[in-house]
């Protein structure tokens, strides 16, 4: 297996800075501003309407270094959410009726406190989603996770860029597709994706080039047939996520000469229906250090929630955060283009 690529941070790339990423997008002189487009459609200002999902990014450590990663995660990162910060998150959750906790990373399972977090959240009766890269299940210290997930009824949202091995490996690394298929088969063995057990297995795809995802329903039918016939794999749902023009995908867009044309595609494809349903309106994102953000993308760009709202999980106040003004930028066109995109896939 090929050695993992170093992250932007390890290479000391200017694009390791969220401020630099925002500056690169702001420097495209011909591009419309996101708030101006919202205003044109009478959607400005964009505000939260509720908090239905508590999304926890428990660290940037990952066993992979994917070329499109908006987190710039990898084996050389060291940021992990502490047990103390997790306790603050669980405490805030216990004081609310938020139904869903969405655990992400990096590879969230590499946080040493991951299993305890899952157990505590489930003990509160909340739905737990884990954003899994699949290959982590093939590592020796995590091979028992399928049984752990099944025992605690964790919903799995698993990344697989393409049904073709070459296209997946080009984006995520050598042999990732084969290892992902082995992991999916093991999940199927404990009941995930069979449509009867209630153990939900959701696959996530994202484009492998500078274009928008095609229709989710069409993709799902194609993937369902291909994975079943070629690999004997079943799943419950496929969601398609637009690549956000930040971090390592931004680096690729610049290096390939696609940045301006891709941003123009996103702006040209703006969908007001999708904009009304963006995930930030019903989600609060907690960073590995406990800081609060409107979404995972804003978190990676260093954009905390507005100054009038609590900005750390220790100060969590649901009433204020549920009505907060959303912080926006040109990267937000990624969530509002075409059928829309969120951590849950299409929004329109």
C-alpha cells in the first residue's frame, strides 16, 4: 500500500489556513458574493430555525489522506477532542431534546474516547450517526467495530466516492476500494443494510472531478445494482455530496486550473430551494476544541458562530443558538448548487 500523502499542515502550505482559503475565494473578481445572491432571492439574512443535529468533530486524525478532504485530516494530525470536552458536549445534550448526534472527524473512531461517547449518547436515548471511512474497520484495533456499532444501533454514514475501484483509489489512496468492500461485507454480515434489522447503512459519494453530483435517485439505483452484482454488498441509501471548494479540494482546483470555472458553475447553479434547506439552519457543529460553528465547513475555515452567540460548548445556550445569524462566504455556494448538498446529501 502506498505511503499516505502529507497533509497541507504537514507541508506548511498556505492553504492550511482557513483565512487564506477564504481569501483565495474572495480574490475571484468576477464571482458574485453569496449574501448578494441570497438577497436577490429574498433569503438574506440567513438564520438558524432550530437545532436538530449536534455535530461533533472529534478530531483530525485519520488513517487516510484523501485528495478532496475538507478537514485536511490524516495520520500526521494530532488534534483530538478531549474527554473533558466530550463531557461538556454530553452535558449540553442532556439539557436539550436534540434528537441526533452526528459524530465525524478525521476518522472519528480513532479518538480514544469514541466508544465511551457513543455509549453515553445512546444512554440518553438519542440517535447516533457515525461518519466512517470504511477502511478504519480493516485496521487491527478497530476490527470489532461492526459488532460494537450493531450492539449500540449506530447509524453508519460511510464514504465511498465511486463504484469503480480506480476512481475511488485515485481520490482516496491505493487499495482503498478493495478494503472498503471488505468492510462493507462485514457490516452486511452483522445486519447493516439488509432493510430488516433497522441497522442503517448509508453510503456517501462525491464527484471525482470538478463537476456537480448527478441525481441521487439515479445514482442510488446504479450503485445498488453494481455493488450487489459485483460484490454482494447491500445498503439502505446513497447520498451525494458536492465537493466544497476549501482545503485539499481547493488545492486541487487551483493546481488543475479549475478553480474559477468550478466556482462559476456553483454560482450559476444556485438553487433558492436548496438555500432554504441548508443544514446550518438546523445543526450546530462542535470542533475538537469545543468551539461552536454553523457547520463543519465553517469550522474548517476557522469561522465560529456569530459574536452574539455562545462560542464554546461550555456556554451552550439553545435559545440563542437556535435563532443565530449564519456566517457565510463564497464556499457556501457548494451547499446551494443544483439539488443542494449537506451532510445528508441533496436538500432540494
